C-alpha cells in the first residue's frame, strides 16, 4: 500500500468523527513507518476536524506506527492503549492530549 492510499483511507475514517463537542485545540501528527512511510496530521480546531498530508510543527503529540497499526486504530479494531503497551504505537509529546485520540476514533 502506498502512502497516498494509506492517507486517503485514514482520512476517510477520521472525517467520520464527531468532534463538534471538542472546543480545545488538538494537533496530532501521525508518522507512518515501514511500507507507505510518510507523515500527516489531524487537527481539531473550534469543533472542526482537518486532516492533511503534511507534517505539523505546532503539534501536541506525534504517533509513530506502521500503516497496518494506524488503520486498525482508526477503524476501532485496535485500542490505542493496547497498541501503546504492546509497543505497536509510540507516542512523543503530551500523553494527556494523546489520550484524547480515543474521543474521535
């Protein structure tokens, strides 16, 4: 799977999330490792979600994982806490903000 395919699949899943109740600013960057390597970000701003295929330098958290892990997380087939504790997901930045990822997955 190419980076573009991974990004499009992840974006389609993420954009289904209802973030209208989240009024704080959240910026998550996802670094994909292995096949389809690349980076993109998801930002919640004023109750709206933006997902773009770029690095985001004013991010709260960086999630580092394989494409397979990312798509399982995004589709709800893998719990982020389980992925983190088993080493499938690495987190850099605010763990408090990282926990908020569950609210829109």
